[in-house]
């Protein structure tokens, strides 16, 4: 994501009304891989041992999927994974689809869209008491600011999908959208921003996008303003994270 599009800012209200793609759930996963199997495990919130038990396989098989995400399970295991997905609750199915970027919502047109065609989705990813932040790289190669993962929203793609995909692309973290945090025209960059509160699903935070970012880290919510000054954070975000203004 271009750094000029991701100045500090963020919010909370309205409930996210994203929906699962009907054809995806009806047809199921065309071919399971280690990556999609691990995404299902994360959505079900199961340990390696519990997931292996549900599938009737060895714990080392699940561990191998984490180590080799491109590996394709056997035909028998493909069926077992299909069955596990079919039996999953709606919440788990939602998290699974969101972790793969398979959510959609009708895009809400920004005000004066002709003048402000650039649109960005910003992900506020939380894991219990912690929130995920990235350090953007300056023109001279030095990190100049801590921000939230963000990505450009292209026509026909929902902000929720962009938030999930960009978080993974920048940090290696799988997340799912919990709710929308509002939208606004950024007062500094003049970019239209959509903010989304997301929950952590799986993955170890690391600096995957070394071109744009210097670092990635989890910080305690009550320490967030040490990274991003409170006056630069959209007030509803502080309310959502229960950070004093």
C-alpha cells in the first residue's frame, strides 16, 4: 500500500453486514491445501491436537500443513475437510471465508467520488489486549511512522476483503472483519478511508512487505499512543479499543 494513502486515522460504529459468498459455500473448496486447511483450523479455533482428532488424522499431519501450506492433502483427507467445513457453525464459516478474502458487501460510494477516487481500507486488528501496527518506510529508508495495515480499494472489491488481504500481505497475519468502524475523508491526505475492526485468526506477525514497511509488532491497547499519537487516531478507534483520549 502506498504510504501517502495510510496516514494515521481510524473509527467505530455501524455493524458490518458482510455476507459469505453463496456459491463458495455451496460448492465447497475446490481443492484443499495446507493453507486452506490451516485457515479452517483457525476459524474453528482448534489446537493442532483437536483439529487432528476431528479429522481422524495424526497431529504431525496438521503440523506439516502449517510448515508446507502448498501441500495438497490426500483424497480421503479432502473429503474429511469438506465434511468438517459443512458441519461448522455459521460463525466459523464466516471467519473461514473472511480469512481467505471471500466476503463481499455492497460498496458504499464515498462523497464526491469524482474528486476523491482514491479509497483505502484500514484494518484495526486485535488479539485480546493487543493491536497490530506496522512501521512505514520513509523515502530515505528509515521508518517514519507507525500505522495500521491498509490497502487501496479497487472498483468492485469490498473494503472488508481489502483489509483482510492487505493485513496478510503486510504482516503474515490472518484476520476476519468483526464490524465496520466508519468512513471519512482523511483531513491530511484527502483520501477516502474505510476503517474496519478485525479479529486475529492465525499467523505470526512479521514484516512481509519489506519495500513499504520497516517493522511489524503487536502492542498493548493501552500502549498504542506510544506508537501513534492520540491526536492522530480517529476518536472512535480509541473508543473501540478503550484507549483514553
